C-alpha cells in the first residue's frame, strides 16, 4: 500500500503512521483486494487508517469478514450456472443461446473471445465450458482467469 501511494518509511515512525500522515488530510477511496490472504494485517492496518483519517473510505474485498466495527458486508454471490440438458431444446442455436443466458457461461464466452478471437461456443464445447464454470463455483474472477487461458489450452 505504501509503495502504491509512494509513501516512504521514516526511521522515527512506523509505516502505518507514515501512511496515516499521508492520508489524513485527503479524501480518498482506498481499495484493498484479497484481504483473506493476510486478514490480521489488513484488519489492523485498515482499523488504524480509519481511526486516524476521518475522510478516508475503504472498500475491502475478502472471503472473510474483517470484524471491524464500521464494517458493512455486501456478499457477492456466485454467478448463475447451467445444468446441461441438450434434449430440452429444439435446435443447436437455441441450446447455445440458452446457455449464454447464464451469467457464468456468458462471462466465460466473452472473456475467452477476447483472449482468442476465434473462440465461439459450440454444442461440442458446451459441456467443457459448463464443467469449467461449475468447477470454479461461478466465481467471476476465477472464470475470467480460466477464459483468458483458452488460446493456450
């Protein structure tokens, strides 16, 4: 965080204090992503910054709550996932259109097309795309990362 904000550590104060001094007079939105990987450290830093920087707002993403008094939690559910039933539609086009109505498949196809412009969802590929989306629990970031590797795979 200090590096991104170009805050230098000073010998006479902690890095948290240096960050607080830097942010104290500013009105900022600080985005802290993947807090679950260093939950205790993130919680301590965020609490310290919120106490000392009255105009600071923080948006933190985490699979676990930070447990801070001011915390407001907004759960982000997984994207909708299809169940493969090729017999329930009359044409291959209708089948593919039906699959693209599911958020997870739509995101996968969109991102795979960006990574590999020749990618197109076909009836033959559909079971694999559905399998990937389901194994990734419909988590948007995981789907984006998998789709980005389509050209390689």
